[in-house]
C-alpha cells in the first residue's frame, strides 16, 4: 500500500472533521426537546446538563472555544459514549446497549494523554471527546490499510488469473479504488465522531484478514473478533466465519470450540456483569430487602432479571429503542426506509451479480463456478472467480436482512461500514459502467455532505 494513499485518507478524515465543525458553527441546532441527553459527569462529580452547556458562552476564552469544537462531534449516540467514557459508569439501564470496548480505550487514553498534566480546570468533557474523536479517526485510517490487504488477499489471485479483465486493470488498482470509496463512505460522519464504526471495522477487518490468510485456522482471528464484540454486540455474528469454515472443511475442527469461545466470551461477560449489577445484592436498592420484596422490586424496575435467561442487551433494545422483528415496518418509518434504499440497492444488486448464473449453489453453500454470463463482462469474471469472497457475500446478505427485518433500518448505511463485501461491490459496480459510476458518486457525495451537516446539529441522522 502506497504512503500517498494513506496520506490522502488522512486528508479526507481531516476534511470531514472540518466540515462537521463548520456545520455546527453555521447551522442552527434542531429542537432537542424530543431527545433529552444524559447528564454529562465531570471529573469533579458536578453534573451539568448537556443542553445547558450548549447555551453557555462558547467564544469568550480558549476553554469556551475548545468546548465548542468538542461539542461539534457529540450528538445522538455519541452523547452516551462520551458519558460512559468519562468515568466508565453505566448510570442507567438503557446505556448498556452501548458496549464498553470503546469507552474503556477512551478513558485510558484520556488518563494517559491529559489528566496527568491538565489539572487547573475541569476539562474532563473536552479531553474525553478529543480522545474519542482521535481514536475514531486513527482507527479509520488503520482500517483502510487492513481493508487494502484484505482485498488483496481475497481478490489478488482471481484478478491475476482472469483472462477477461482489461489489460490495464491490476490488483493494486482495485484495492486502491476500494479504499477511496471506503474513505468517502456515505457513513463518513460516523467514522469521525465518538461512534464505534471505525474501531469495530478495524478489528473486524484485521480478524477477517487473519481468517482468510490462515484458511480459517487462526486463533488470532478469533481474538480480534472477540475484541470487536467487546466494542459492539453484533460482533458475535462474526462467528459465522468459523461456522462457514467448518462447513467447507477448510478449518480445523479441534480449534472451532476455542474460536467460538474467544469470539463470544466478551458478549457473555458484559451480560453477566450487568446481571450482577442489577439483579443481585450488589444492587444497593435491594441489598437489605427480603426475597419477596426483592422480586417485587425487580419485577417493577428490572423485569428482565427474572427471566430464565436474563439478557439486558435484548431487553434494552426492545424497550428503549423498539427493536424487534418487523417492529419498524410501519407507515411512519417509510422515510427511513427510503434513506436506507440506496445502500440496500447497491448491496442486493452486487450480491445478485456475484450469484448470477449460480444461485442454487450459492444458496446451498456449495462450490461456485464462474457463470457463462460473467465471461461476457470484463469485470464480473474476476469478481465471480474469487471463491474467498463467498463468505463475505454471505455475511453482507445476512446483515442486510437482519437490519431490514429486525432493527432501525436507517442504521444500515453505517452498520455496513464494517462489511468489506459492500465496499468490494461498490467498487465493482463503479467499474461496470458510467451510469453506476454517476449513481455511486452522487450517493456518496450527498450522504457525506448531508451527514456532516445534519448530525452535529441534532437533525435526524443516526
């Protein structure tokens, strides 16, 4: 990977951050009455409502200026991530929907970089946001490097062996295009603010690269998938790579249980700690209560504790975010389905082109042969020739269906940032013809600008 490409990606990240700050400066905030963020806890234990901080003077001194810059990046879910990161405390039940991986790194980074030398004033909020933004952007740049090498590992052999590709087309050409499209993703704003997208993508891409190059036998891949799960709960779905490896008999059966344990342990640990905190005598509200009184209290305040299999994450998603199978399929959500429609069209059409002429073997997870139709296209031939790409296409298809049917559909654009198959499909379609090239360019440009403008001002862009 050329250093110039890394430098270009750095400039893109810097430009996104500048655009976010300018949008916060020039665009009026949306009415926040429908979204009351949690109180941000400072290092001095003095709580100040976020909305009150927004009304303070932001230009009177250096502290005010730094606060304005920091507040530009804190909106929607970022509010929760920043609060958790300040003291690593989950003060409310619904905050457990946000896993502790990223907040823990931000907390440690703030202590190492700032707390030992900035002690004159309370800068906990500012330094926490700065560390979170730094972590997101550095993770994104490194994830580009990981995506480049993953793309090379998956498509390098196929592109070199293909007899139907343009003569000027090389592996490096495709890898570079993938990285540029990824760097200018429609979800770019979420990769530069205190969200988990960048860090989760980095850990996922590294794990996928290790899984691919080791033919499914790497325990390091399982470790990185486990770290990704510690950052975001849906990391447990990465276990599908190990299941696929077992199905295709490309990985060692003896390593499969350990791989699954490494991948799933962080998720189980987070749920177990939540259970201990709310449902046992560690909860100060029930310490002195009798058994009957404890059950009554839990039934009123934490009913999930009394389930046969207590699971706070699914309970919080269902109760506080209305997440569930077909729960989002209402007339009121049609605008959000329209918002997600471009990325859905790109993903599903790309999956169709990968499966074209071999749908039955694909659905039955059997070996895939290049279809006759693909030989007529200068790019579809090598795209179908890569057997290694199949598992990534399965992963993308599952994620698209999972979010469409059982989650907030508007998050699809940012959730698929960590799915390399989407970026490969986007690059493949970009190379297909001028019509696709124009559509993808317009889609990326509009979503990057709209996201950077709407997100920092609390407009509905989540």
